[in-house]
C-alpha cells in the first residue's frame, strides 16, 4: 500500500478555535517518537503521552521506545548474540583451540545487561523528545472527542488536553491462543525477562519470533519442541529458504512438530503438561505462545470520536494514514498494515511532512513527498 502525502489544499480539517497543542500523540514507540519530533521540527506545538516504563507491557505499562526497543528487536538480538557463543566454542576446537574445563553460562548476567541496555535506550528516547521541544506526559491516553485527549496519570488522576490533530501510535501486543490453561503460557514479553533459562521449552508458532526463541533457548542448553500448523515454519517466506531453516533447526536438535496445534495446558508437579490436537502429551518448564499480535486499541475510547476499527481492533486508515475522522491519524502496528519498525518510522515521517510543513519557514505547499513502503524509491524536495 502506498503511503502518500497530503498537500495543504487537500487538507479538510477546519480550525475551529484555539487548542492546547497543534498535535497530541498517543504512544511513544517508533512511530510516535518520529511523528512528534519531526512535527515539532516544523514548528508545531507537540505533546506526547506514554505509559510508565516496564520490560513487560500491559494496559498501564510501556515505555519510551516501544516494542522494538524495550521488548522486541533490541533485547531479542542481545539474546541471539548470547546464545550463539556455544556453537562458536564447539567449532573453535576444529581450528586448534583447546578449551580446558567447563564453560559456564551466567543467564542472570545476560539478563541484567539486557535490562540495563533497554533502560538506557528508554532514557535516550526521552532525551530525543525533550531536545526536540516535545512536551512529554506520563500516562495512558484515550479520546474524549475528535480534539480532546484524556490522560490517566500513574497516580490515577486525569488531565484533559485539546489538539488540532491527534496521532495514535500505540502499537500492538503479543496475544495468547484461547485454549484451556492459556494463563500458564508466556508471550515474547515474558520470554525476554525469565528469571531462569528453561530446561524444557515448548513453543507454539511458526513465525520468525517462534523460530528465534527456539534457537535462543536451544543455544543456551534447553530441550526445545516447536509446534506449528503448516508443513514448514516461516509462512510467507520463500519455500526453499523455509525448508533449509527447518533442516537447520532439526540439525541443531530442535524437535519440530509440523501440522500440530496445542489443545490444553495444565499444571503438574513436574511442570506444565501440554496436550496436542494429535493426542501427544509433553511436560515443559515454559510454554511460549508466539502466535501473533493484536493492535493496542482497546483502551483508547475510539468510539467517542467516531474512529473506525476492523474486526481485530486495528484502526482503519487511508493511504495517508488518516482515520475516519479527518484530524485523527494512526501509524504503525495499531493499523495492522505492515508491522515493522522501519515502516512505522516512514509512515510517521509522511504524516509529519503532510501536516506540519506549512508551519515551517518554507512556503505552504513547498513540500512534495511520496513514499512506497514496498520500495526503496522516494522523493523529498524542499
């Protein structure tokens, strides 16, 4: 889908009076931070609200930087790097290295360093916003009407703010499959913050998150079983590559269960008992559901402003990232288009240039910007 830019003459928002802000952004993840600071650079008066920091997300916990920085790409890569060394140690013996004695792995040290890094990055994003002149407000934002946002602060107090434009960038959250005992399973959020490395891990899902965690835990010494519905993992990727990945996973000792789902989880003295739809029974220390994500739209009170959503709760937007209400916009995973950080960044950039170029020193309409999210070609002429 093309992400397009609106010219000034295409804007159909009536300025019905004065507002606290030109732009109020709900959510300080990749899209929200980019949209707010870029708009501020054009001269807009901008505020952004974000939940208090926590490595594990909830309706009342989040943090500046969003999923990618706090509980996604960044901490996951730290885990991937940590898990890769065991294979390197083994391979080194074939190249003349003699490793005497045991090689010990300190999970708590890795976890501590991972947490320190995402805390640091949370602070970096806050400084970026502050240096851009964006007003930061801690709390959960929701709509009162098309021009009013109510923020519930950590102390449960509420404050309302008005804005000419509102940008929603609340992202998405990992979801659990609705089967008996689902509360015993974890998502990728918790998987990045486990107190101990599991000795026996079961993963449900065949996407890249499932495959990555299978590799991480196997690299750290766990016994791993990977269950997925299709014949090969990584649905949507090249079939030849999928077959090679499956072969490599098996070669590392990960047990694959294609065409198999989980039907029930229960707690036992030995661990979590897992029953599959084929009647298999296994025991695990950890069961990870890597079965997709759901847009974070439930607590936004979208109906109060008339913002439309689809059947899974994703905010409906046009090619300009504009919702059913002309002055309310949405970017990133909450729209469930292409759920990748670089896409959210470019959607937010396009939004900012559309709306706030007329607040820059340049003349109205001087900005021409067109971007295709599935192409590397774009033009940006001032």
